[in-house]
């Protein structure tokens, strides 16, 4: 028996709606929709809920789940309290009502706005959608104005306080010191002033098993979940520490208007220039005094201006770790026998808890690549087929293509034979030369064979196309290689023209150097 389809009861409320005392809560909407469904004798109801999501953005978990069920042909009716619960962007809302729901055979009802796609009661829906968008735009302006006023008054308006502080329980716009976190903030500033690097500070915090700000926030509030924070709760990144070292709010100031959205329809935050920041001093108890904060800012700027060892990293962006997939970064340490070395950026940032070093010297990398490139250059001089054999593990591509062509012709020939046999079979059936049960049995057998042959031909043609494309790519690669003679060194031009990426394994070969895999332009790994 076919499973009964869902009557979807969609409820949504945003934080902006909560500011409006006339707006219904989620529980009120649920009760309202359920009562309507019962009155209309609509069964198999299921709630889809988005609590705290703007109507101008359709990337909502409840709505996404609803879409998934619709596209899996599980829903036949969607009901909302009114059009604004579906959305406040009139173009997108109109698309769902006029196109998406009908295309998926879904009836849509907005009870209070008297919209029902089954009864074609939608004439005023576009106008109501425009009004809903105007409402969202107006609410957005009011909220921005309210936040701006609070910022000018020196009130804290962030969703959660900076690490080291809590929100005052009697006034959420005021910060109070979190004594345990404040000690960590003071320690970070003290260590940096003493000459410990940002990376050194992160190692010390990790060693002492100090929860990262994100992990601590999730542990205390159960909000702002992060898989990385759960898996690696003590892994302080250098970026987090630099953010703490540069946060003026530790001096007792409130810093607002650092970011803003491009428009009320977008939730993506954009950085404002510093001259647009709103800074109000002496709004809460300081963790770091102004002299220490200024000292640290000066040190950060000096460290940024430290002279770097000049070098050319011709493999920049090409090196990849075989385990975590991140880039390998180059270090130059003058005075060492092998001064230039690469290491996994994840390992360098977090240590062996997340990845292995994949340490490899520039000299070994260059030596290995020279050998591979010169081998390919010599093969290219002998012609396209030699390169093809190298890429295909010594297989004869032309022979394979020829065999594929023969196999396709044979199967297509059999298809034509079956078509003729079916025609004869049908004529015999019409002329009563064959019994009905025999006719249907043979007809079914021929159909099954035809279907099997069509699938086989498709697979053979895909393999044929793949090999032809490979031959074209090899020819393009051959043209590039033909510009080179045997190389004595590798430069940036060679890397850019010939190499797509270089993957470094944690495994070592018989020579005790890292194993490397080179992926070339056009042809991939050889």
C-alpha cells in the first residue's frame, strides 16, 4: 500500500518578529495550523520549524528539510499561518508559490491571507509578498538604528561576550569579568610581552589543557557548536590568540560597528574601516591596562616589520598533505645544511594531534621532480604513443580503442538483429503463427536483452570517450613538453606550465625520503 503523503505545517519566527508583541510564537503557530488541518480533515501532519530565522533568507534548517521531503515526493500540502511565515523576499516567495510548489505537485495554503493554490486564490499574493518585503526592510532599518543608538551609548550589543567577560545578568548590554577566563587573557598578554611567540603561547595553552574560547562557550551554554572545537577543545589557533591580543575591549572600552551586512537580505558580515568603528571608553572593568595594551600593539607591529629571509617559493600553492589535504609551507633556516624545508601547515599550526609533519627538504623535492620531468621530456621526444603507454601503465591505448570500437559495433549489430526479430515475432503473432503466451515470453526476453545491450554500449562508449579525451590531453601535454630540453634546474615557469599539484605522503621510501606524487597539467598523476 502506498504511504500516505505528509501535510506539512510550516512555522517560522525571527528575532525581529519577537520584537513585535503582536507576532505569534512558534507554539501559537503550531496550535493554529494543527487546528486548521483538523478542521479541513487533513491527516498525517508534520511540523517543520525555524525558530529565530529571518524571512529574507531561505537557507533555514526547517525549510531545507521541507524541501528535501517535497523533492522525495513525500509532501502533498504545505500550510503556513500567512505568507510572511513562508518568507519576506517577494521574488523568492513568489517563485515558491508560482513555480516550485506546482512543479512538485504540492498544494500551498496561507490561511490568514486566503491563498490556496488548489483553488487559484492567489491574485493578491504578489502584492502581499511585496508588502512583507517592505515590512522586513523597515524592521531591518529600525533594528540597525536601535543597535547604532546603543553603540553610541557605549552599550555592548554582540551576541556573546569577548573571551574573559560575561554579560551582566541584570543588564545584557554590560560586560562583567569572568575571573577564570580573565586569568588566561592576562597570561596571554604577559607571555607575549616576555618574548614568547604566538605559536609558543598556543603550545603552552594546549599543554595546560585550557579550553579554547569556542569550546568553552559551547561547554557553558551549549550554543555555537563546532565539530573542530569538540574534537580539539584545547587547540588554540594563532589567529585566536592574535584576536585576543588586538581586542581593545580588554581595556574597558566597548567597540561597536566593526562589521555590517551588505543589505537586509544578506546575513554575510563585511568588515568596516576603523574610522567607522564606535569606541566608548571606561564602560566596564578592564582586564588589561592601557599601557600594557599599547605595548602589545607596538610589539605586534614591530614583529610584522621584522626583515624576512628573502626567498623564492616556486612551489607555493602546489604542495599538498596526503593526510589532511592542506598546503605544505616553506621554512628557511639559515645555517642549517638543508636550510629550505616544507612542513604540513596543519601540523605547524596545531602539532601532531591533528596531522604528521610530512617534512621534506626543498633539495630532495627538486631532485625528484627533475628526474620525473626529464623522463617525460625524453618520452615526449619519442612521440605521443610513448607518453600514452607511460600514463596507461604501458597499455596500448590505440589497441584498446580499436577493441572498444569492435565491441560497440558487435553489440549495436545485435541490437539491429533483435529489432528485426521482434518485428518478425509481432507479424507471426498477428498472423496467429505463434501462441500469445509464447509471444509475450519471447518479447519480454528480447526487451531485457535490448536493455542490457544498451547499458553495455553506454559503458563502452564512456570508456571510449575517456580514452579519446586522454589522448587529446596527452597531445596537449606533449606540445608543452616539446618546448623543453633536458632540465638542469626547475624554475617558476616550468612549475606553472607543467605541474598541477604535488602530494607529499607521510610514508618514506627505501631512500628514507618522503614519497611524493606529482599531478601534471592535462594528464594528472603519472
